[in-house]
C-alpha cells in the first residue's frame, strides 16, 4: 500500500506542480480542497461498507491524488 501511494505521489506531485505553475496555485488549492471535502467521507464510507484490499488501494490512491 505504501509503495503504491509513494509511486502515485512520484507521478502526481510534479504534474500538479506544473499545473499550478500554469494556472495558479490558489485555484489549484481551492479546487482540490473542495474536492477533498466533498469526496473523502463518501470514499471512506464506501471502504467501510465492504472492506477489501482493492477498495483500500483505490481510496488511498484517490486521497493521494487529492493531497
């Protein structure tokens, strides 16, 4: 799990850094803050409803994309 999230961060951090350089840091932070607020609780509820490794991986990767 940790390795998958680390690889995800290795990919997304430079990509999102380039996006924020192009369109502005404030707008990127605002969009992803709202996205995190709206989706984190439903994602965890979905995981708790039927826990599995695949669901845990998807939730962790989704949250690593947002953060």
